[in-house]
């Protein structure tokens, strides 16, 4: 593609990402500002919320300033990754998030890798064994895991493997590398199984379509070994679709980890978000939502770039739609 066209494509993507973040910041700020009650009442609690105390607390946290002033102050600090301090703990919001990433990152990445590795592997096996018992078993199990909510899968795992069989610890994140790994086995599998289901079905469909393409049919007629057909021919037809699917699964992991963390009592970012919403801790909610939105937008932008690099036939104009 011409350099000018590529530069224009990247510039449009960057501009769209910035505009999306601004829209998210406006919506987050507006929804929290319009929520029932007031942040000052949430900070003080049901006891001792006299008008004088409410006024003093609102002034202390800058809640008595005009709405536009509060928003521009928020967006200015957010650009520097400064979301203020929690109303309840007094801790920096970014510090609180960073502390909890030690749980959320291994959980999310572990679930993502589990879903992609076993999902792609299961889809390839199902495609090559199309119509046979193993094909029906893989597709049937994927439908079941796709239909069951991840929270229900987590509770089922806790009861079977934690309570009845006592194979794995099911409460908390543990301490030390080995203990933490043992505590994360069930959460990772529960998360990965739910994300694996659509990958199996999509991989099976794309591989079957690829197997019927002209170059693959010609390779099979020449007696090319099945593994070479898989790696050299078949997956070449599916890489773009698998890339976009992996981005969707990764974004899903960002939201599903919240439910898994609550089920297994893990002090991760998702549990932090639920706690902040319950306590009406506005700075924490704003910081968590903004960072999550920024990560989702970044994943989508990276996927667009990678799609064009993997398959130039897509073209910058088509990928920009």
C-alpha cells in the first residue's frame, strides 16, 4: 500500500481511539454524577450526614464545584493516569489497581491462552474428523460451555474439585509462586472453558472451508502429509479470522474475570470494581472504567493493524470501515 494511504489509515485509527476515550469519559462522568444520592453521602455513610457535614465533605473533595469544572479536572488528571484517591481507603486509585493486577493478569492471560490453545486445537480436530463421534463430542461440549454462565461454571468447580474432591484450593489467591498457581488452576479453567466454546466452532468452520479451497485440495492430491497441509496451507486461510476472534476472546476475558474473581474470592481488579460500585467510590470506578475502555480500544486498534499486515488483500480502506 502507498505510504500516504497507510499514514492516513493510522492517523484515522488514532483519532478514532482518542474520540472514543473522550466519549467514554463523558458517559462515565455523567452517569456517576446523575446516580441517586450524592458522593458526600456515600463517603459519610448513613450516620452523621447532617447538612453541615455534607457541605464540609463536598468542599473537601471538590464536589461543590460546577460540573464542567469537575469534568475537565477529571479528564486532565486522567490523561496523566491520575484518578485521585479512593473515598474509602484514601489509597491512590492507580496504586490500588496495580496491586490487584498481580491476580487479574495471570487469571486473564491464563484463561485466554487456555481458550485459544484448546479452542483452536479442538476446532482443527473437529474439522479433520468431520461427521465422526469426536466431532460431535467437541461441538456438543462447546455448546454446553457456551450456554452455561461462567459464574455457574466457577461455582460448580468449587463444589466438585474444591469441596468434594479437595484437589485444589478455592478461596483466595494464595501466597508464593506454587501456592498462587494452585489457587488459579480452577479459575483459569472455568474462565477458559467459557471462552473456548466459540473458538472451537469458529475454527472448525474456517478449517473446513479452507480444506475445500483449491490450493489445499491440490496439495492433498499430491500426497502432502496432513500436518504439512495443516500448518502450511490450512491455517494460512484462517489466520486473519483467528486473529479477530482472539481479540474478541481477550476482551471477553476482561469482563468475565470479574465474575470469576468474585466466585473464588480473588482480590483482583474485577472484584475491586464491584466493591467500588457498591460503595459508590467514584474515583475508583472512574479509573477502572477508563483504563478498561482504553485497553479494549487498544486491542481493537492493534487488531486492525495486525489484520492489514497479515493479509494485505484486506486493504487499508476496507479495514478502516
